[in-house]
């Protein structure tokens, strides 16, 4: 069974939880919701658990640098996408609080 990214229930323009804000089209275009971590994943690794950034060496679905950070979620992080996804969601939560915050930062900087 494939696990899917969980998205936060964000407050939209009216302030109501679940009220969707208009989709943003920033760097890279597209019309994904601004609160969907998949927007970042598509641009960073295209969802490939073996993706390696040739410039920085960042690895996997969330493009962790260094890659061994993901070992806290499973020693098989290099071959198993589950620890990569779990680490990526925890990273977004700890650094940006929400997927919306991570996406906003990514749009402004081209990395997260």
C-alpha cells in the first residue's frame, strides 16, 4: 500500500478551516494547491526515492542533505521511500510549521 503525503487543513481567505485559498502559480508554474507538499516534491525529485542532486548531493524524495538525516526514520532510507516521506514531513513541520509555509518559502527561493 502506498502512503500519501498528508496535507494540513489550512485557513483560507475567509479564515475558515478547510476554505481553500486560490492556487498559486510561482516558480515552476503549475496549479497545485499551495499547501500540497507534492508541489515541492515534484520540483525537487519528481518523487524519485533515488534522486540525487548533482550539485549539492541532496538525496531522495525530500532531497535531504546530508542523506543520512533520514536514518532516524529507518535504516533502509536509501531504498525505502517511507522513511524519506516521514523525514520530509517532519522537516517541513519543524522548519516551516505547515506545508503552506514550506511552499511559500520554495516559491521565493527555489529550495526549501
